C-alpha cells in the first residue's frame, strides 16, 4: 500500500506539473505566453525575436515560438513531456543518496518513503529516457516547420539537448536491456555519464537548471559523506572458499554496527583484486558473533570469479567497506508474520531477519537454490529455532543426500521448484486457522517417531536373530525412512575433557571393529558410518573424498535439525535424554554392571530408558496436530485467505523477496495483488 501511495503521489505531481505548463504557455499575456491579439505564441515585445524563433521570458531567450495549430501542438507535447519530468528528475538523484536515505529511514519521514528506492529509480530513469526523446522530437519538428533547424547547434538549448540525447541511451539502455551482454563494470562506467546529463540540463534553459543543480550538488555531498564517514578499512578479513563462491567474515567497528543495526547492504572493494571496483552485497550477522558481519560472493561475474581465483591461496589482506545502507528487507519489522522468499544468494538478508525477529515475530522461509554446495553451507547458518516454516526447494541436478530430503520437521528440503501460488496461501491458512502451526508440527512429530523407534527396538530385541551391529543398522534405516536421523533422536552428548561434545552410542555396540566396506549393502549405512562410536570416543579414520562429502552432508543435516529438538521438553513430562546418556550410553559414571549387561547384547535397559522420553504429557502440550503441509495443494487455502480481513489480519503479513529471478518476482507481485499482502523486493541485479 505504501508503494502505491508513493508512486501514485509522484504521478499526481507529474500531472500537476503538466497542467501548470499548459496554463502558463497558452494563457494570454501577462499570465502566459499567448498574444491576446493574434492568439499565437510569440514575443509581443519584439517581432524580430519572433522572426528568429525566440521569446524573451524572465531574462532568457527561449526558442518556443509557435504559430499555427501544428506548431502549437508540437509545443504543447514538448513542454508537457519536459515539465512532467521535473519530479522524476529530482527522484532519480535522491533515490541514490544512500547516506541521506539511511538517515531518514530512522526518522518519522520513513512512514512516507517507498520501501524500494531502486524500483523508484528505475521508474524515474525510464520515464526520463522516453520523455527526453519525445521532448526533443517535437521541438525539432516545430523548428523544422519554422525553418530554424540550425537552433540545434547554434543555440545552447539545442546544443545541450543534442548532448543529452546522446548520453541518455548510454546511461539507461545497458542497465535495462543489455545486462547479460555487457559486463557490469562497463555498464556502471557508462552510468556515470549522468554527470554529463546533469550539467547539460543545468544549461539547457528554464527552471530545470536550478532543479538539477540542486540535485547534483546534493548527490555529490552525499557521496562525499559516504566516502569520508561511512567507509572503513577492515585490516584482517577471513575468507572461506566454496565451489560456488566466497564467504567473507569481518569484524566491523562499533560505529558501523550502530549505523546499520541488523542486515542492510554494503559496498565492498578488494584492492588486491581491483581497487576501482565496488560491489554491493547483503550483510548478515555471524551466527556466534553478532558484531561480526558476513557477505557471500556468488561466483557469477568477472569480478567475483577473479575474487574466487585470487582466494585459492589463503589470505587475510585488507578490504574496504562502505555502509551499511538500508534495504527493502528492513521493512520486515512492520509485519508480525513474515514470508521471506529468496532465490540463490538472496538467502543472506533473510538470515538477518530471522535472527533479529525470531523471538518476537513469525518468520517463514521459502528458499529456491540450485547449487548443492551453497545449500550445504547455508544450512549451517540458518537460525531454525523459530516458530516458522523453513522450506528449501532444491532445483539442482546433483543428487542430494536422502537424509536431507527426508527431514520431517519445520525444516524441509524438497526437490523441485516452489509453486508460490500454492505455498504462500497454505502457510497463511495453516497459521491463521491453527491447523498448520510449525511449532505444533515439530515436537508432536518427533515424539511420534520416537515412540515408533522404541517399539522397533523392542521388536528387534525380541527377534533375537540379529547381532548388535545389524540392529543398529536397522534402527538407523527405520528412523531415516520416517524423516529423522537416529543420532538426533538420541542426540544428547557428553562433554569431553577438552570441552568438545562427543556423540556416544549404547555400550553394547562399543568395541566393534567394523571396516567401512562392511557397511555397504545396509540401508542407512551412510548415516551409520558417521556415528559409530568405538569404545566411547569418535574414531578419526582416514577419509576419502567421498567420505568427506558424506560427512559434510551429515553435519549439515545435524545442524538443520538440532534447533528443532531444543523444545523437546515442551512435549515430554520426563527428564531429557541426557539421563539416558548418563546412565546407559557408556559414560564414565556408569556402573560396571550396566556396562556388562549392555555389552552382553541385552537392549532392555536401553529400551526402558529411551521409552521414558517418548510419552507426551497432554497437560503441557495441547496444540493441534499439524494437518496442513504448505508444499501440498489445498483447495481450502486460497478461499480462506481471500476471506480474511485485509485491514486487521492480512495487514500483519508481509512478503519480502531477495533475488534476481524474474519469474519468482512476477509471481509474488500477482500474489501480493490477489490477496492484498505487502511485497518488498531487494535486488542487486544492476
């Protein structure tokens, strides 16, 4: 709604400017320019000026003579196109005054500002492009009809107009139409021709000179302030190189933290790659150190490829950072219920929003990603301990680890592209109707599967035909088929002497020397090979490349699930599974009798202890069972959401998108219009 208000206000201002110039031009003198006697647009004080094509107005000779209906029509079109550009001429500069906008975003003026200044900048630039050509064409047609075509090179209005017509396409067209064909550095260099454009407009004639003079001065002062007071050198920077890009972590100053708060974006310059190039990246906070900022540079363009190549050798060389600046994602605080949509590297601002608001608002994440290494990496950085859905849609060609695809909590990794027309209404329907609350889904599902695993353990014990190793394999496979990892269901760990956490398994399975190749053929063997504890401590085997990859996938799966288990006490009336670890999983305090019983292959003690933690106390957990899966089509969802009150209910919902996928952007615009939900978009596809 705010976007419609801002853009609507601008268009009204443009219309008023057009009406003003029509009245001024075609009103009779002295209010306007029309001769009361001849009804023509002429210089009533000098017939010689009229013959030369000029009118002396406010001390300037203006080439705006028009005699006859044809010339008057041409003059009307050219002047309407010129004056309707006045508001957007101002905005095309103000929308890039980043320091001023960041400051204003913290004042009450922000309530009247657009959330996406870049979209406004594009609108203004495109209008100026077409307006300038329409303005010039109808001036030339009128001058040609008068026989004054020489004004194009003999008068400052004509000469500056020619220069403007030459530089305007170079400024606008590469940024709009030729993004894929022209390197960003070249397009950005051509964009700086706006200085030539602004200077020519200052001498073009009329009031526009004062307007553009003010705008270019304000923009220059803003840039100077950013350079002197919002730019800092990071002396020591940490880089982590992945196949798809580079993660840069840096300790920023207190003033940087104070200026930016959470998220935002910054310009980064790596002088040892190219000291003349500054590139914009979204910022997100380090998971364990909120004062540290991180950016992820996806390897897509020439500069990011050069960075990736330069970092094949470890370095901590300094970088320069400008910012932070406000971004459309900063509007997330305006909504109680957030739907964060991201494609590719657009996940980074969503991380900051989730971290900042996980205790006060409901953040639902929808992330489409096709790079498996990026998916692996960011699963470690997701803040999943919040009451929202985390839906990750993998669109790559490489096969993912089945343990990720089968996760069965509020964190779901799904093969395929997201159908936002289904997912977004389903999320809203499930949460507003209380039939699809993620926080209800997770603990109930965990408890249910733990009960099933317990029953399976008893069945295996009664069966008596399997050895302990085979039982462990079967339990691992059973848990995996239901979307969980066995070590997560029994995940409490003991503190090692060095302070590290070590996973343990039942004593009855300790001491088994099982070569890695013997795991082949067992269901769930990939998971099992990573969790077997030989003699109570993790064995560090020599890893092959394939083993390392499996270990990385398993580590990511563990990270993505850990937070989901943090609330397990909410649905269990008994002590946590740590007591199980203390008593039965081979801790140093365990009695020798327990060790003897377990090593003998008797799982009964383990079963009893594990079963204690599978019962749900109905007095402490009354939330309804989740019956709405957001990724599945639901006939009721769309009608339900349409019937929600837009003023009191849907106004608390907001969609925020970061990414360069046009199809996703267009789908979100349609969804926003269909349901009346606010949409904020952040993109750096310049």
